[in-house]
């Protein structure tokens, strides 16, 4: 419900995930890019709303029946 409410204001969201850098696992924090924003996007610094939707869909489909 919170994510749905903030869909119109993605600049208020942060996407946190773990990645490997130099053999170590580190936490990465990225801002959510606006779906309306144009121009090039640096995916090291931002995550698109579409990427989040795909991850949420994957998590939902793995729930036990």
C-alpha cells in the first residue's frame, strides 16, 4: 500500500540491495528514477520503477499456494 501511494512520488523512495564488489558483499542504495524523466539513466545510481515492478512480480509468484 505504501509503495502504491508513493508511485506518483518516486523521488521519496530508496532501493536497497546487496551486490558483490571486489569479492565483498556490500549494500547499495539507489534512488528510484521517475517514469516521466527523460534522457540517459545511470543504473549504478538509480533503479527504474519497471525494475521494481519486475522484482515484486517475481517475489509474488514464488509464494506457496
